[in-house]
């Protein structure tokens, strides 16, 4: 069971997300709030695995809330959902510690898949967002002169290359003709070898050091 907390100021969307989660097997809504005015108190009283975070709300923004959550609840995964496509929003959300970033135009099935993906250690992003992230890291990170490949195996490099392309674990498994659990195992090994703790960190390092 994946427990999800929702922070969304749009009442209709908030209630819709809550209904979808509570009516879908394997998911449960731990709580839903219109803003982050009592963020830490709400999360302390309602245990969750994933936070579905709106990026722009009255008072504290989703980006500020993301940073605060990661400082106080580092094991909670944060999935940013927004209508915004601007570079600053994307870059700041990732720097604040978001594990994934999807547009509100995503289908309900897409939301559920993204929540499962982020809970299993992935970094789900809609294709357009993934392209933006790659462009942002290429523009903001200076290439390293190191040719270190971090002792990644051929298969691990293939997995990392697909992560850089914005593919989900499920898509990677399908493309490489391996199981979902095998992909998770490869990703764990990649994180260990690269000394990172998230998909976004792995992607930024891969681009910076030209690993793939």
C-alpha cells in the first residue's frame, strides 16, 4: 500500500485525486490540504510515502514546501504536479529535492504510474519535462574533464542512458527486455557506484561527466 499526501489548492482537483487514490487498489490518501500552512504538523500526524505537491499555492509555494519536507522527512518522495512549463520552476523544484515532475494534464493512470515509479526509486517526468531537464543540466553544468565511467557495466550504462532520456522503470524494462525488479536492481547499483541517492542526481552526474 502506498500512502499519499496531497497539497493542492484547487478544491475540485484535490477531491478528485483523493477519490482516485482511495478507490484504487494499492493506494491510499493519507490526507489532503489546500495549502502548506501547517505542513510539518500535517505530515507528522499523517504518515505517508509520497507527497503529491502543487507547485503554486497561497502562502508557501510547492518549491519551498519541498525543501522543508526533505529537511525534516528525507525518506518521503515528492512528486511535483503543475501547469507550469518554465525552466525556473523545473530547475528549482529539482534542486529543492523533488523526485518527479509531471504536468496536471497527465491522465489519472499516468498519475498512478508516476506515484508507483517514484515510490520504487524512479524519477517520473512527462516527456516534455524530461527534455527540459536534460537541456537545463546541459546549460547549467560544466563538463568534467574526467573520463571516469564509475565502473558501470554495459547494462547499467544502458539503464542510465534511458533514465537520462526520461524513461520510467517500466519503459526501461520493456525496452531492455528485462523484468521491473531487474531494472530496480541495476538502478540501485548505479546509485551506489555514482554515490547518488536519486534519479535526478544520477541524470545530472551522467550528463556532467559524459558517462553515457
